C-alpha cells in the first residue's frame, strides 16, 4: 500500500461468509451423510466426501491394519496394544501421512470428530466395566504382603515427584511448568485395568505372581488415584484465575461421589431384586445402566474432573459377579474391548508425529522424567517385594508388571493434549514411550517368569511310587454335580482303609464372569462362593462321602473362580501344594439316560489338555456314562477291566487298579494285549518294568479271588478294536493308559483314527459317542518328570 493511500473503510455492519445457508432465524450447514452410490448420476462428489461411507472405510482400514499387525507380531510376544498403537502411527503423519493428500483424502480433519467420539465412548465403558470387575472389598481382604508392596509403590514416587516438580521449575521455562507437573502426576499412576490386561496377555493371571500383582495393583491404583486427584486440584488452585475454583471443584467432587454411591448402589440393588434367581439381567436394565453411565460422565466432566473417574466409581458401586455384574460384562465386553477401546488407542497413534520435532531440549526432559519415575516405581516395588521374601526374578517381574503403561495413561495424555497442556511433540513422545514400554515389559516378563516351572517335578509324584499302605492324595475337579457323582463312584471303588487312607482335594471350577480378580476359595476356612446353590450341592455330596467313611477319608473342598483358559493353573497349583499323586478330570462330553450326547464343551477339553501338559503328578480323565440306563439288573459287584499294552502309562493305570482290589466288592480283570512278536514296538527297559509289575499282579491274583489275569494275542489294531469293544459289555469301569509306543503292532492303524489325542488311541475308542452302554472309562497318564 502506498503512503498516500488511505486504508480501506471497514464496514462493521456487513454480513460475513459462513459455512452454510444463513437466514435471520437459523444457520443451515450442509453435512453430506449418505452417498447416493450408483444413483449419483452427476458424480460431482466422491463417496469419500460423505461422512458415513468415509467413516466405514476408516474403520475398515484401521481394523484391517491392526489385526494384520497383531497376527504378525504376536509371534514375537508383542501385546495387542502395541499393534493398535503402531497401526495408528503408521496411518498418521509419521509414515503414510507423508504421502501427498493421503490424510486429506482418507482421514480429513473434519472427520476426526467421529473417530474421536467412538473411541471416547469405548474408553468410558471400558473404565466402567473395569470398575464392575473390581471388588473394593478385596482391598481389605488382601494380605500384609500385598498391602506393603501396594502402599509403598504408590507413596514413594509421589513423595519424590512433588520435590522433583519444585526443582524442575528452576531449570524449565515457565510455560512448561503445567506440562511437567501433568507428566509427573501421570507417571505416578498405577492403573489396575492395565495390570489385569497384561496378566491376561501373559497368561499368568492365576499364578502366584499374578495374584500378588492384582492385589498390590488394586491397592496402588487406589492410592495413586487419590494422589493424582490431589495434584490436579493443586494445579487448579495454583494456576486458575481464582483459587475459589479449586474449593468449588472439591465441593462438587464430594457431591458427585455421594450422588453415585447413594443413587447408583440402590439402582443396582433394585435391578438385582427384579431379576429372578439364576437368570441374567434383562436387556431393558442393561440399557438403563448404560444410560446411567453416560449421565455420570456428563456430571463428572462438568464438575471439573477427568471424565473417566465417574464411570469408574459407578462401576465400583455395581456388585461384581452374577446377576448384574456378570451380565453387564457378558453383553458389553466384546463390543467395548474388541472394537471401541482399540479405536481410541489407534486414534491416539494417528496424532503422533515423529517427523516434526523442534524443541529437542524439552523432548530430552520428557525422556528423563519418564525414565526417572520408571526407575523410582521399579525400586519402590522391587524393594518391598524382596523384604516380603519374594524370589528375585519374581520381584523383578512384579515390578515391571505394575510399572507398565497402557490405555489408561494414554487417555490422560490425550486429555492433556486436547486441553493444550501438552503440545504435539510432548504427546508424540509420551505415546512413543507407551509403545516401547508395552513391548519391552512383555518381553522381559516372559524371560523372567515362566509359570510352568513351578510345577516341574524332580521328585516322583505318582501312584506307582506311593507305598500301598500309605495315604493316597488325589485332586478331584468338577464343573457340574454329575462330575462329583461320577468321581465319588471311583473313590468308593478305591476302598480306603486305616493303613491306606484317601485324602481328597476337591476343586469346584466356576467360570470367572463379571469380575477381574480370580478367586481360590478354601471352604475349610468358612469362605463361601458367590454361586452358592451350585457349589453347595457339590460340597454336600463329598461331605456325605466323608461322613460315610469317617476316619478313612479326608475331604478338603475348594472353589476356583477363574477364566477358563487359566483354570489349569489353579488345578496344577493345588496338586503341587498338596503333593498329590493323581488328578482326576471330568471328560468334556456328557450323555443322558438314553445314551444321547447332551454336552460337548471345547472349553473343558482345552482345560484338560492344559493340565495334561503341565501337571506336577499323574493325571486321569474320567469318561462318565453312569446316567445311561442299564439293561441288566444292578449288581453289588463293581466290575473293573484294565487293558494293558505296556509302557509307563499302563503301569500307572495298573498301580491304581491294584489299590481297588483291596475291596471285596471290586472284581478286577487285567487283559494284556500281546503281539505275535512279544517285544515289538516297546523298549527293552519298558519290557523289563512291564514284566516286573505283571509278575507282582499275577502273584497277588493267586491269593485273591477278585483278580483275573488273561492275555489276548492280536496282530494289529483291527483285532485290538474288536477285543476292546467286547469289553464294553462286561465292565462298569475300564482303565487304560493314555500314551503308548508309536510302533506297537497291537495299535497299528488306530492312531490314524484318533480324534481325541488327550485320551490316546484306546481311550478315544472307548469314548466314542455311539456307545450306549453304562460303562465309564478312566484314562491315566503317568507323571511327566522334567529333567534338570
């Protein structure tokens, strides 16, 4: 502009251009939602210009990339959050965002609001369900070890953090002070949902380390949450326009907590009272609770707190377990944890920009702060754990598990980013740290802790090496009342005496639904299961058996409430702790009175397979057909048959059968299947051991009328199958070994038709669904002794 020109006049009354059609009454903005597709004759707009098709494509791209990365990286023990965050970084400005027009075309800025909204809704319900799964009473029931670790872990970093923040203010620019304080506060946070998710990923939730981490993490979460809230109020009181705002926030927070407790709890109890016993909560009540969650979020945000606190507190108020807690988790868990919460993680990753970093000095400060407080947290957990006599490797693994970061910390980072407490560089660095720490923590814990090693048996825990005139310890597992009735029949046949008493450790298995922490309930201590009706019936059956054989049988009963994929840990731990010689597992198939299959559970089959692989003692699977109606009159004699082919499992099966012969009401028939070539398919040492135990068997049979020994010569598996099927007609119980030599002529051809490897070729044949005889089968596997 020339000096002589006067500036143009500004017309303050003129109407400015707005995005939409402005009238005197309202402003109308054109937001294209649905594409006309093939009917868009003009074709003026691409389908990506429309909100809904673009959102659908965005979700498809996000989850296709996320799942592909997870399928690839899980082979390297990377957690799911690593794949989800890495997918976001790839889709963001760091990688694909460098391609011209990629972000503008597929992820335009005006479309971020929809992904952001879906992710936040997912995280809100994720936090709510995390609260539902937690039992606040657990904090009071945890032992001194968990209290010591949890309190010290929360208090030590916080106390150091307050002093560090004051020192950092002297060397960091003033406008970075709120950022520094927020980072320090979030680093001091212990997130119970993150700890529980990591334990599930590592498959160690039911281990001794997993239980200690859950108990300590719950306590640390409680105290660190209080500390973070106090720090937030401190920042508000120091930096807001009026300190009265801080006092007002405290007042409103207390009011919100009281409102949730005195309204949320009565509503939950009302829903439970309206639900018939044994039935799930209705869909209307689920919708009502979801609506209450959203209302609580609205109130929490307006009070001035982080929006996650309200739903979490409401979740704590809702009773865990059935009927309300379990139904909420069952209906919402898959959608929330599988779809919406990962969307938030990926969306945060899409905001990470590792290409444009300008303030390298403060970036270094961020890494130093995070490293310092990570070290403090590790020290604060490792030290008390060592004082509580936790093994060194387990203490180190515990420290890493409790110090890890996850989706909860990311939500705080994102909130600070939206509120402009964090700039883009700070947010990018903190999310990168979450990515690195998530990967490193999983790998290190995998190296430090192997839960299977605790079951490793160097000593022999089996029936063969248990003296005949000594106590026999057995762990019996049951999912249903039918399992207890079936195993009681086996225990009665075992004929306990004063010289050879029977100690039974009965473990009733209940699926963990609607809570985060698994429980192992010891009924000898007066503890009760939440599923009282079902468990009590099973307890009464074995209690009656103990009373019938008073002084000869001792029964200790436990209930394991756990995720089904971790139930084998409780079974193996109980067997290890009680020095059991045998575990009896129920078969995963059940038959009704007509002999028709009424249950075929792949979950129970997986439990049995896991126990067979990890058990510290011998294991047996009981195939029960006692419900099938008998055609012949009921006899007072209990007929037991044993098919002997040779090998360690067959010798273990014979050792258990010999114990049964002490009962005059048990008649044992041992059928040895002999090939034409006597020693074909078996090692020389096994042949010697087989000959020794069979010799003892024959000598015992010479003095007892209830023992019959006979041999059957067979050429191949076909002849063996005919003989085995003939045994179905003659016995109430058939005992067989699980594993045999691969080259045994007697079993030639049977392995190719083995549909149930956990039963072996002979057990698989006897568990066939077409058998309608009331014959039960006990498949025995000898203890797998690990080498040093």
